């Protein structure tokens, strides 16, 4: 037996971004609260002006081009193609970012997870970690190459330390290939997202830019290809047992924490604007 697909999502497009998971999906995808696929081929650099987040862990992963970032945690930074940045937003941070094209194309993936409750999670001091691509493990077998972005795969651990118990993998399978994985029994929630090619999961065919939401299960995962290779992402996690109060880019367990964090975000934005 292998884990089944409970739903297939095609996403909601707004500009160069297609959103597949948003706040109202939380009961099905907890702890994952956002998954965005950004793709631009018009050579115009896309910039998000100053805005804030709190109570989440944000994972930025450009695969073509780079992201220029300016935030209230580390100042200015650049996330290059294949690198991964994890931002623990905690009690509130602010930033602005710009996608930079490579030969006319820019592509990136953004994942948010809810943070565990109280002072050790949602209200912790914000922090940011960036890991260069060469430090993210690659596991090769007969049919597939698996890049371990977060968590552990086949005994190999990513250097990225995340506040939630999640696994995040970037996988390429050859044609007529098979990829299997038996995640920990705690990792009941998750999804597969196909970037290119076609992937088959328990008789479901997934095409490019489609997301398959896994049913909550302890079963292993099996992905097959036919005459096309495929590149896809797998994200699995242990659901958090806590209430979720959301507003924009903030997710908290109480109105008190949300109000405090929103005030902190305003202060961070004002400070950043004064420094410009």
C-alpha cells in the first residue's frame, strides 16, 4: 500500500505568482500554510515593497535567477539559485524582496509553515538562516536524485534547522523510474508538487504546475514516471495541535500575540524605511 492523493490543486494565479496553499486550507495541510510558485519570463524584475510576517517560518527557494532581500533581521542579502533561506519570523519582522532574472527567466518557490506556540515558536526573536546549494545533501540512486532541503531522507540530514517537524525534498526521476519513501509515522500531512514532466501517485497522473494533497496517513509514498522524466517537490510534516488566528502574513494562537506582533511589524517597517 502507498499513500493516496486526497485532492489535486491547480492553484490561483495572481500576476507571476500561483498560490496552491493559503490560510483557509489549514485543516488539510497543517503545518503548511502557504505554497507559492513564482515564474516570470518577461525580464521585468518583480519587487515586493516593505511588508511584515510573524508567527511563521518562511522558506525561500529560487531555482532560476536570484532573490535580493532587505529585512529587519540581517539587512541586505542575496539568495542565489539553488540556495535556501529559512526565516523564523517569530514576534514580527519586515522585509522587501526583488526577483532577479537569469537570461530572461526568474523562478522561485515559497513555503510557509505555522510556528509552534508561545515564546519558543510564534513569539520567538526573529532569525534568518541561509544555506548555499552545495551544502544541501544530494542522494542519488538508480532512478532518482533527491536534494534534501529540510529534514532527513534515507539517513541523510539537511543542515537547515526548522522549528516544525517537517521534511522538504526536491526530486528528479528519470523516465520509467520509481521513487519511494517511508516517512516517519508522525508526518501525516503533506503534498507533492510537479514542476516538470508527469508523475503518477496511486493511479493519479500529476502534470506540471499541479499539486497533489496527500491523505493523512502513515503509508509510504511511491511516485512513478513513464516515458517522461519528472521534477517534483515532496513536503511532509507533523500537524500542530493548536488554534490558528491569521491576518495577512501573520499566524498566531491568540489575539493577544497577533496584536503584539502586528505592532512589532509596524515598528520594523518604519525603521527600515527610515534607513533607506
